[in-house]
């Protein structure tokens, strides 16, 4: 196994990772960034991004990530293809293994591995990705103004997404597998009181239909005495069944919440380990936006430079 040393290692390549690379490069840290399984992160699965500042006409998600990548490379970031498969964070400098074949020894580590939206596992979810299927109402809801959408889920997140979408869409169906909502009482009441939201209890989404994009969802309604299969016309299909933070290899060394998001010192990207920072969705279960991820990527790089300076590592 080959070994390499770096002042700053960044794992992940979404808005947080690339922004961290831009700032770390301009601070002459010569950062090394590994892109992971999905170069560019979740935004590469989105077509049009209209809420990232600086793009008044909107921009394709893949193009936005490519722009950030090129900007990081312009300042000297060493961006590589590869997946971090294990690590040893017992003490600094920190050791990270890439693809089980290369060891990186890093004075500082910025974790920007993101969180993966949970899907139902339907082939149609992949088929219609970016063409009516979304896992972020805040990101994509605007495209469904005065249209009909469906949200899958029965927890607080699903209720929040449905409520948000109701301010834009003409009609929102909330598809719930059980005969009740798991959401908090206050969220349930908001759903009940909202005339634009209709809850479909005891329903499972089993497929999607449409020629150029989503035009309907295939549903199965199950009750104690019968089962009904039918298609419901919709324009957009939103998943709200949770996210899985990509933190598995770090859990032995870093604190996480019950879901698995990395814990940081409030208001900072600092973890409990000196010189180890968490940026973007890997530590953010609330906002999960490209712009907030980019902001924490900036903060992580600035704090990494400060840590290296204070410890005589520059």
C-alpha cells in the first residue's frame, strides 16, 4: 500500500467539498480532495438549480458542480477520483485509506461526504430522476407551481415537505403506508387543516408512469378487507422518507446523532477531534441546501488553516 502526506485532506465533492477546496487552495494549503462515489454530489441528480446565488437564470446542477470543481482546480486543488473506505482518527496526523489501496496521512481532515436521500427502490425512481422525481421540496418545488404533486412519507419531514409544496402546487397528495401519521401532533394538525393537502392512508406507491416525465403514480391501497390498484395523475413525485448520512467509516471516532449525522461544535464545522471538520449535509439534518453546504465548506477550510498555523504545521 502506497502512502502520501498532505496538510489538508477533503473527502467529498459536493458544494461543501469543492468550496472547502477553493478556500484551502487560496490559503496555500495544497489540499487533496477525493470525490467519492458521486462526483459533484446530489446536485448532479438535479436538472435546474434556481436558488443558488449568482445564477439569475438558473443553472444545471451538473454544470454548477463542474464550475465549482474548475474553480478549485484553478487555485491548485488536487482533485482525484476515489472513495475513502476506512480511516484511523485515533490521533493526529490522521490516516485515511482510499479504495483499500492507498493511505493518506493528513494534518487536517474535512469530511464533506454528504447524506443520501432514501428512496423506495422503484426502478421508475431512477428512470424519472430529474424528470418529476425529487427528494427535496425546497430545491425543486418551484417547478411545480399550480401543478399536482405527491409526497411519500408519514413523518415530520414528509409533513413539512407537503406543507411547503402546498404553498406552490395546486394540490398535494400525501402517500402514507400506514393508517396514521408518525409526525408530531402539531405537524399532523397542519396537514389536517390544509385544504390543498389530501392524505392517502394505507397506500403504497409501486410505480410511476409518463412519456417525457412523471404523469402519474401507480398506487396500491390496502385495507383489512380489500386491495385496490389504480393510477393517480400527478406532475411531481417527492420522496420524504429520510436521509442517510454517509458517516459509516467515521462513527468509531466521531460523535453522531441518533440518525448518524456528525456532531459539530454549534456554529462551527469543528468536531470533537482537533483538526477534523465536518461540512455540508454530513452534519446538517435541517437545511440540506447547496448554499448552506458551501458556507460550511468555507468555514471548515478557514478553521483548518487556523489550526495548521496555530500548531506550526504550515
